């Protein structure tokens, strides 16, 4: 996607000029939680037609979609790790509402909920917030997940992540925390050293399908995982958090299982795990740590 | 928990949704919980030892 307007975004303004604080720029009044359309969207509801590439070989489509910013709290100096559990629970309800509403637009095929925390992953504002991209197509990595989960479902007659959850609980080598509804683990297939996946025990496709206890369980485990991260190096631990949910294109995704991925860019305090040539150009990740070692480290925090 | 949302349309056409807990449904309110980064009792009560669950 090409979105040259995003070059104009403000970068880490002073706290007293934060555009996400109440009454400064984006939110005209005090708020508990809020959602607004991104001022610098990569996808817009009424896009202009793309310019002619000059060649039938070079195809393009209008970037029709919606980009939202999700305000977790009006408190500037906060985070998932520091917010009260009840505030995170409310956030889960907001995510569910956004997923349901955005999925109703006929041009929206995939609702992607995510958070970039820290300048190491390109966050330009430190006020606690996440984002939502309502895509007009299913992104390529999500398509790969769907393809593999569908193949497993066809071959085994079971859900891949349901089976992984059961095996990880049985083995107890990579779990870092569990509650009655979710597990958090360093996956066997971790790409980043401190990668953590949060997976519901019940077969759920998206956040809107969660019952109230599961929503509270998700809030609980997100708080615990981010608290462990912050405690790890006694710092505000940077991460990319992404939710993977059933697409919104009206098709049947019975085989798909909701999950959240945390991908931190650090391999140690002040040490970056770079997306270098091998990772970027071949999509083959070289992880310098074993998932079991990292799981043990995070579990003990 | 039930949230209510109020929609406001800005001058530039962008929307804002303000969310808050519906009146009379504040039992999950924030007043009794710590916000100091410590793990609260409510978390400890819902947690269990990793590996002790049955999926």
C-alpha cells in the first residue's frame, strides 16, 4: 500500500502537546475510551482513483477502507501494563464493537486490530493507543494462516490451534501464564526472541464471539504479559501486538482460531533483533534464543 | 458490562466515538483497583499454575 500522506505524521511530540490527550487536537473533550478515524490513514472510505501506471502490467486499486485510532485511556502516562484490569476489560468490549461494526461494511474484508508500542517499532505517539485497519482484502500473511489452518482441519478433522493449546498445556515447556480462558506461550515456532502468543482455550474466531468471562480473561492475560515484558529489563518494553480474527468477507471460517501475537523487537536490553536481509528478503527468521529458555525467563517474572 | 458510545463528526468529516460504561452497570468500575503497575489480587485469583488446565 502506498500512502505518502503518512510522512506528515507528528513524531513524539512533547507530553504537553500530545494530540491524543483530551482537548488538545483529536479528542475535544475528556474521555474514558475513544475511537476516531486516523488523520493520516493508509486506507480511506472514499479514496481517489489511483494514477495510471502507464502499463497494463502494473495494476493498482483504490485504497478503500478505514483506519481508526483506539484510545485506551485519557491518561497520557499509562499503558496496558499499568492500566487497571477493568480499563483493559472495557477496551476488549470496544475492540469487539469495532470488529462488529467495521465488519458490516461491504467493502471491508478483514479487520486488523494492533498496537505498536515504542519508538523501536515506529510508534510516533506515546499516549496509550492502538489502531485498526479495515482492509478491502485479506492480507497475505493472514491468507497463509487461513490456508494452513484449513489444510490441517481437512487432514485431521480438528483445529490446529485447539490441538496446539492442548499440547502446550500437556508439555508445559513454553507456557508463561494461563487463566481459565487463555494461555500465553512463547511459541515453538517463535520468530522473535521474546515473541508471545495469547490463545483462547475455547475455539473462538474473533473477539466479538467472546462471552463476558472470556473478555475479562483476555484483559487479564494481556495485562500480565505486558507487565512481564516491562519487568524483564525494567523498562517500557517495545512490542508489536496483533490480533488475528476471522475475516469479514461473509465466508465460513469454522477452522480458524482467534489469537494474539506479541512481537517485540528486542533480543536483550538495548539490543535490537533486526529485520535484516535474511528476515526481510526471504521471510526466514533466525531466532538467537530457544523458546523454552525465554518461556522460563518470562514465567518466573 | 455494557458500553455506550456517542458519535461526533468533526469538521473535516472524520468521526469520533466516545465510549463509557452504561449508567447502572459500573460494577467493573476502576475505583477499587490499583493503577500502580502491581499485579492485583483480582489477577491472582483468576490465575492458575501453567499446565494445570484442561482444555
